[in-house]
């Protein structure tokens, strides 16, 4: 697969910044925050693989939002050889067609999805396409309950736009309401975390939680996570650099992140071909730093 220069530069920068950060701060003393990346959650694979699965398990805390929850558990599958479909196969055009067909049925599905958005309805009827993509790539790995994963992992979910965010974890920080979700297969937890209301419908019967980015408590929650004395490594599309005990790692290539997200969002909703996600996976796992 041919990788654009800006993605190769992104990987080189990410690897260098993570190496620099981990040389100064032990994972055990560090909090990792995986911010929302819009539709291009696969950028987080480049970050996570640069960290490595062994060091990831040693982080004092891991906090994941939105599509980065998909990336986090997907990385754990890739890094341990539990993916059902090989990385080489995922980079084949056939796999991209599979993902598009999971979202779109029929020649005019893209037009129907755009028309629904224009009248204020979600593009798709449910999170089923997300679940289908997880089952296709990862097989029985995503059938495992959340309870089998590390106690350092914290996944954020929303119940309404106005209510404080809820956190799912295997420790005492878990919101009481979400303890029951520990027994749920992670494919459903991931789908709810990435359940963007305008795309997949938000909270509804059978899917009571949605992407917390679309609430008034999202930014305050990020600030609360990063306001402790612990060193925090933050993978985000929005900024780079060091501030106090926070290290910001921009996980997007140079350019306007909002514009790049919009292009990926448009491709998803309209059913257009999109190779950016497979390119990210290839770069993360197959391209030497």
C-alpha cells in the first residue's frame, strides 16, 4: 500500500514524541487520555502501536472517548494476534467494500442517508453497522465481556446531553449504573461509545447510551481527568506540546483537523470509497518508524 508523505511524517513524529515522553515518565506514573478523533479513529492505532501493548497494560490510567474506544480494543486484538481478518486483507479493496455495505444497502443508500440528515434525522437506523464491523474484523475477541480487561481502562458513555458523563471500568470508579455493563460483550460497549447521535441515532431502546462528545459535560470531564498531579499523555487532534504536567500529542497529520474529519464523515454518510482507515492501520503496523 502506498502511504502519503504526510502520514509517514505523522508516524515518525508520533514515535519520536512517545519515546521522549516514556523516557521521562514511567507508564505506571502516567495517565493516558485517548481523545475523540471523529470518524478517523484509526489514527489512534499509530499512537497505540508506538506505545506497545506491554507498556499500555502498565499505564496507571487509560481514559478513552468515542471512536478511540474502538481503537483501544481493536489495538489490543491486533497486538495479541486476535484479529479475525489479517491486516493485509484489511488493506485490500474488498474489505473497504464490506464496510461500506455494512452501512449502506442498495444503490441509493448514500442519498437516503444525506436526505435524512437534511431533515434532522440520523443517517443510519442503529449502531448495527458498528457491531458488524467489529465482528468482521475481530471475531470472537469482541464477544468477550468488558470484565476481562484491565482495571486501568475507563470508557465514557452518555445517557443525556445534560447529565454528567458515566464511566465504565473494572474498579471503584465505575458508575453504579454501569456495573451491569461489565458482563456485556465489548462490541456493544464500543458501539455505544461511538454512537454519534446524528449518525447512529443516539440513546434509544436497546442502546441506552451514546457518544459523550455530544454533551455539555464532555470538555469539563476532560479537564477533570487532566487536572490531577499525575503526568498525563493526551492523544488528540487539536494540539501539541507540553503544559504543566500534560503532554499533548497531535494524532493528526498537518492540516485542518476539522476539515479532514468532515471529509471522512461525508464519505461515511454518502457511501463513498474511503481508504484512509486501512492506510492508518497499515502505517501503524506495517511501516517501520
